[in-house]
């Protein structure tokens, strides 16, 4: 019945290691970039799951020392920091981030893009209704962003705004115009 119960001393060890790992993770995440918590991308998700697994395993495994947990935790946080910096390089960005997808263009569903992203028409329509959009014909674009969110450019919004054009360029894998509000983007795209 050892797999069901634990000694009092063993329970104290689990609590101590759990608290130490929590404090270590808290310090490590605090020293890391803010994006780890604020902007979940795939690299942030992998780092978060890894950190959680290391903290949990170190806390409950009798054969896992706090020191080994700290080493693994620091390695994951350092790797995450490195990958976060490498994402500024275009080649590496294509390996770590999804590109923007156009789900609706000028009121027309882009079914191929819906299929690529795993977003069903039902999912899309529900999201549009939640945002107060009740007529697909009134939508210039729906962009499926790199982090999985949706940007809806409705008929009331300028479809040639710099940030919209940047998203469209990303979706089409073209060089994006700089989002500079002081100049009007060319309409000949």
C-alpha cells in the first residue's frame, strides 16, 4: 500500500520541494521576458507546459532532487529566451509562428483557409455574432492571427488601413508595409 500512502516525513519533503520549485519558477519567469505570460504563442505554450511538468515532477518524485529540477527549469527558460530572440529573424519566425490566414475576403468565406486553420464555419459565425457582426457581406476581411485570435475588418473599418494591409501582406507572404499612420498606403496591391 506504499503507492497509496506517504509517510509524514515524505509529505514534508514533497511540500518543501513543491514550495522551492514554485519559488524557483516564479523567479525564473519573473526574470524572463514579459511575453511568456502576456502573449501565448506556440513557443510560450511549450515553455509553460515544460515548466509545469518540471515543477510537478520535482515536487512529487522521490528520486528527483530540487537541484535537478532547478537545472532542468533553468535550461527550459534559457531555451525559451533564446528562441524568443531568434523569432526576430525571418527564417526562424517561419519555423516557430503560423502566418496570418484570411478566413473571409470581401464577404466570401475562404473555405480552404478555414480547413487549414481548423476553424469551422460554425466557429467563425459564432465568433462574428459575438462581435456584433450579423451579415457576412458586411465584412471586408477576417484574419486568423498568428496566435489564433481573429481580427474582423467590417464594412465600417478602412480595409486599406496600414495594419490591415500588413496583416494581408503577411497572409499572402509579401513584404508588409510599415504601419505608419503618417502616410497613406498605395491601393494598387
